[in-house]
């Protein structure tokens, strides 16, 4: 059989010990939602990032919807978001009425360019979204006080970067709000879907439980009769905002507890593997990776590279060759958001983002799933080398 590496729709496998733990939850958990495992998962997550006020929700997109509501956007308020990210980083803010201003990326790190953000700030800027894309932690320390003085809220999209750090501080702990994803392909998953929202402000954080659960606040303690009035209070205390239903089941939370224990080890494996692949390909200077192996600055959720050959071939040739000859499925990410008809039709205009365009048009993302074995990694390296040599000859 021919070798291959697919672009998999799952990143993780479970040990028999994990499955035993989860089977017990499936058999015995009561309630099946909003119970013991939710509390435990949230507590352990809080401990992991070192911040209270973390709330499990159904996805990072859901977390961003809650954040967008809490921003209390008024007509004309602007939110600066990188155009080089997954669409969920932007949709919640657009839905809640923000004027979206696209920011560009730094060409080497492929995350937001602080100088570009500064240029795009106006009197109407309400918030800036920093996306720790590909698993690389944005260092926005240099402009924190600049943003704070202007009363601009900082939102961290950590969907791809749980566990990454800048100067010993974990992503998602520096801004005013942050979101995390436990989708199937992320660095940890809660059985395919899930997320977490962090809200720094204690007053605002008290509204999150209601916002994620149809406005319900906690039941009173010692509740004897389930069916008597006061079935949880519908008392959201946010003017003109309807709540959502973004809750997550007990079994998902139990899976989160299992995965969270392994997170640092999984991230370490990702960093080591990325280092091995990048260093093995260092003779091919037409391929530019973001090589940041210091501490946990880059947890390599994905392994992407800018491909700039000297001849007339391009990354589409590389993608096709890797698939057709070696059975390796690669991807392109992230289509600049202003090019999507969805955003265009909604009247969101393009801003100048030359690096976003140039990077996307010439990038390739290699399969980088945690289930890949050493032989898969070696096969990937060998195949990329051979493909690059073949393309040089054209
Ligand atoms: C940068 C970024 N933000 C947000 C999301 C949304 O995450 P979820 O699928 O949990 O809603 C994703 C998912 O791919 C993402 O990559």
C-alpha cells in the first residue's frame, strides 16, 4: 500500500484509561449537563492558566459571541481584527454591529503587526483582537499601555494556542477577554466541540453564566422541589441583550479534564516535532517557517510555511505534487477574510493588508496531527525534500 498522510479531522486518540474514565461518566453522571464535571473542568482550566473567571462554552465562536455582547458595542464602534485568521475571529463582532477594521500581519511571525494596529486606531476603536495564530503567542506587551490609555479593550483569540507563553505568561491571561477552542483539531479537544471564555472584569464575568444558558442564573442551594417556581432566575441584568444557549455537556467536560492533564506534554511533542521538521528542511531556503523554539512561545498548532521558489512554480504546484506523488494532504490557510463574499456582501470593506495577501497566496500548511508517528514525520520530511528538489528542476 502506498504511503500517505491525510489531513485528518481528529487530532487526538484516547488511552484505555481515558476511555474507562469517560465510560463511567457516560454511565453514571447525573445531571448530564451543568454539573460536577463542568465545575471541575472550569476549576482545572482556571488553575492551568492562572486566572479565575473562566467559563466552559460550546465553542470558541460561542465564547467570542459572549465577548462581543459584553463589549456593549454602539453604532460606529470599531473593532480591529487581523484579516489573516479563521472567520470565527470576526463574525461575532460583525453580528453585534461593530465596524470591522482589518489589520495586517507581520510577515515573519504571521500574527498581527503592532505598528499596523497603531495606524488603524481611531477615536471609535472599541477593541483590538489579537489572534495567537498557528499556536504562536503574539507579544502585544509593547502596546498594552497605549491601548489602555485610550480605553481600548484587548481581546485574545487563543483558539489555536492554549499553553503558549510570552515571557512566562500564558496566552489569554493578559487581555480583558479571551477565548479558547476545544474543537476536534485543536491542541486539546472536548470530544470534537467546545470552548472556554475568560472575562477579566469581575462585574462583567458574573453575567457569563446567564449569557451562556438562556439567561438562567444558578439555582438556589438546598433546592428541594425541582418543579416549584424559581427554576433558576431569568435575570440577566444586561440591557437589550438576549442570552444564548452555549452550554457544554458533562461528558465533554470530563474529556476536557482528561486532555488538560496531557496538554503540556502534547505541546512539547508538537514543539520537538516542528523543530525536527524545520531543521531537516533548513537547506531549502525557498521554504520559510516561523521557527520559534524558545520556551513555549510557539506551540505549533499548525505547521505552515511561506514558499518562495526562484523559478516559475508556486505553492499550488507543491501542494499538488505532495498529494499526487506522495499521498500527503496539505492545506492553504487563511483566506484573507476581506476576500470572502460573506464579508463583502455584509458591507465590510477591505483595508490595506499587503502581508496578508502575499503570505496567503504563497503559503502551504503541512499535515501536523499529534497522532502522527515518528515514521510519518520521517516520511513527511523525505517527501517534502524530494518534492522541493523536483520543483527546483522546472
Ligand atoms: C483562530 C480561531 N478562532 C476561533 C475559532 C473558532 O473555534 P471553534 O471551532 O471552537 O468555534 C477557530 C477555529 O478554528 C480559530 O482557528
